[in-house]
């Protein structure tokens, strides 16, 4: 999180450019009629301030359904005037079927005191019932004490029940699902209780042995005694830049032994030889060689792209592949990350969230190298005033084009996009992909609240075929944005599983062909910032007509082909021992 000084430097740079053109800029704090940061960016960058207005749409896009469904949670960030770095970071959340009933339940990372001077605030588990959500934290044993941050949900022991990994300030936790609605904490027992300042985390099968391994991104080597006062240029007390701590950390890779335990292979794999201020992490096969790679969004240290060599080791190719920095050579304040095929070429591009004063970063994947196309895709105006953390790429209206949601919330009191009583609060943003550009559609989305946004977990929470969003807020409420889409009603949802009654095939690549269009997705529940989403893969089909065919490249490298699928169904495909599909079940 690049702090206040960064935004001021950008404004000074913009002022210099504008002055050369004969324009006079005044400080937004002192100007009688100040231009908004968005207007300023549009003028200096020479880009139109393009937005989709509410008048141009038929209805609101989202409704916050959390209160009516009983999903009540308010994060305690322990912010009491000490301005300590961990106060700003959480919480994360996870969507999972905790009780095996087919519905997505909700797990939210707890907050509370950083130093144990008052009772801890536990994580919460909410079970989805027909009437809404029920807090089952106490009866389930899922109430690990906070402060907690990143969440990754997957069946690590392949017993048919979804487990929960959780990063914390201190030793991380692993909640093993007993299969009877209860959990036990086993991190130390199975060897994954890293005690760094963990952030995002992902389950992957990095060695293609059929077992889920675990990658943990660590942030800063923080301790209470490392804190010292930091101030704005106006002399106000504020949070420190993470570089002040001069303590980047190495990330951790755990290899699943296949017997329910893990071994730390960080050094042997090469992962442990690099340090950074890790916040976001995403696993994908970026070079299409059949082996899962890892991109890590670091906060003001160069990003990592760990290329999987296929022999249990990784090499950091981020600089060589053009994704360690943005197009100007700046190590951005990378926070959240999402990856989808934004241009339809079958390769997975990157969308990385960033601090105010800089755009969010779009990196186009060009056969294993990346190009910064943020300005070309239209982010140069509307994303500059925002500090975005969580991000989701999904087809909100089923038109066959990806949309984007950004959870915004500042980290400094000189917030250029203030809203509400909290000085760090900002409105979230929603964008549609139109003609190769991400166009701001916030005004038409129904998103009118302003929070200190952090996590976004995407999934079909009400099983009606479209994607809803769970939002977490620092020091604020959780929100459940119910998708009220009124576009095309053609969609397909796919569960790819490694066997009958077994886990989701994390890392599988799905290629759907319909009506002359090709859609490429991966089974990738962990992305965004600190969050774990729906493991089922969602496709909006737009106006494309049948036939619908699906090709799956399974995590072990084998392929299966599935023809004559039906739209508006949830299809479950199960891999057999030969690599094909032994069965296919479709439900409306």
C-alpha cells in the first residue's frame, strides 16, 4: 500500500504536465472549486471520462441482501489511535459447502486485539439454510481467534469435506472438516502453522501428484516494537508506509505428502529465496505448459511470477516476462489479483489492484510475456482516485463478456475519494468490458454504500445461476450483493471433480465452445484479496446457441471431451482413472 506521499507525487507530476499545456492546477484541499481527481486525470491523460449511467440501464445490478438473510458480521480492526499496520489489512472470507448439503456457506476471518489486551474476536461460520444464514460458529468449532486475514477453502485431505486454511498475525490455522458439521484445528499437527504475517493463500497441486499443496504469501515482519509514528505532510498522524518497516518476508510452499501432513519445501523449491511484501496470490498456468504457476502481488516490492519447472522447483520470471513492474517500471502497491482471459485469445491475463494516484494494473498475457495495457483498457481515469483491494472478474449479466468489481478503501487520511463518516471509506466500483475497454458502470450498479473495502468473494450464493458477491470491510459490516441481473438468461455452471465424492479439481482448465465463441476458465476458487470463492466454474452464454461442448484439461494433464450440454444447468463432471469422465450429472 503506497501511502500518502505517492499520491502527492502523482499530483505534482500531473501538475507539471498540465502547466506545460498552459493549465493551472491548485491543491484539492485549497481550491475554491477543485476538480475531482477523476476530472484531473481525464484532463491530463487526455482520455474521455466514460461511464454507464443509471438512466441507460433497466434496473439495478446488485442489492445488499445480508441484513434480510441474517448474515450479520462487523469487523473489529482494533483501530484505537495507535495506527499500527495490521489494523488496516483484514478481513478475508471464504465461500464453501461446509456441511455437504450443496449450498455455499460463509466463513469470515475474525479481528480483535493485536496484543491480547482484551478478548479476541473469533472467526465466524454462517450456514446457509432455506430462510437465510445461521451463525454456527460455536457448535462447529470454527471460531479460531483473530486477528485473522487470508482464507483458502479446499478439501486438502481428499475425504469429501471442505477444509479451511487461515492466515493470522501469529501462527496460521487449518480447520479440518470432520464431516459431521464440526471442525478441528490441526495446523501444527500437520505442519502448516507458519508464524509470519500471512496474507493471501492458495491450494494448488504444484507437482501433479493428485494432492493439494499450499502456498502462503507473507506480508511484513511486524511486531509492536517496530512501530514508530508516521505523519502526513500536514502533520496529521497516519499509518506508515510498509517500506518503513524494512522487513519483507519470504513466502511459504508446503507439499502435501498424501497422508494428511505437509512438508515445507519453500527452500528446496526456490520459493523461499526471494522476499517481498506479499498481499495477493493467484495460481494459474500462465505459459500453457500444463503446470500451475503462481503470481504474487507485492506491496511496493517487485511482483513475483513463479514459473513451475515441472520438477518440484520454481523460478521467478516476473522481470523477464514483464510483470514484476507496471509499464513505467514502478513496483506498484499490488494488493488483490484476478486472472481471466480478457481478450478471448485463450490465455489468462492479470488484473491487479493498486493504491490511489495510480491506475489498477491490467497485464495482457502474450504467450508467456506480459504487457501493461491498463490505459488502453480504459482504467486511466476512473481507477486513479481509488485504492482497491479485492477484485472479481465474472460475467454479471450473462452476455458472454466479463465484468469487474473492485472493493475500495483507502489507507491514508488524505483520501482523494472520501465518502461517509469514515475518512478511509470509499465507494466501490463496478465496470463492464465493452469493446476491449473496462467502462465504469458503478452509477448503474446499485452500489451506493461507502466502506473501507477489502475482500471480494464471488459465487452463486442463492443457486439461481448468476454470480453474487460477498464483500468484507475493514472495521465495518459484511455485505452480500445479490445479483439482480436482467440480461441474458443463458448460463452454464460446471463442477469438475477428481472422482466420485471427491474434491473439486483445482487447476483444471475448461474450454467451452458455443455458437462460434470459445470461453476459457480454470477451477480457481482462491483469488481477489484474502478470499476464497465458489469452486464451481460459471459461464455466461449471451445469445450464443447450441450445440455446447466442453473440453477439460485435468490437473494431471489428461483431457476429456463432453458434448451436447444444456444451458441453464449445473453440470458435474467426474474424472475417471483413465483421465476421461466416468459420469456427468446435470441439474437445473
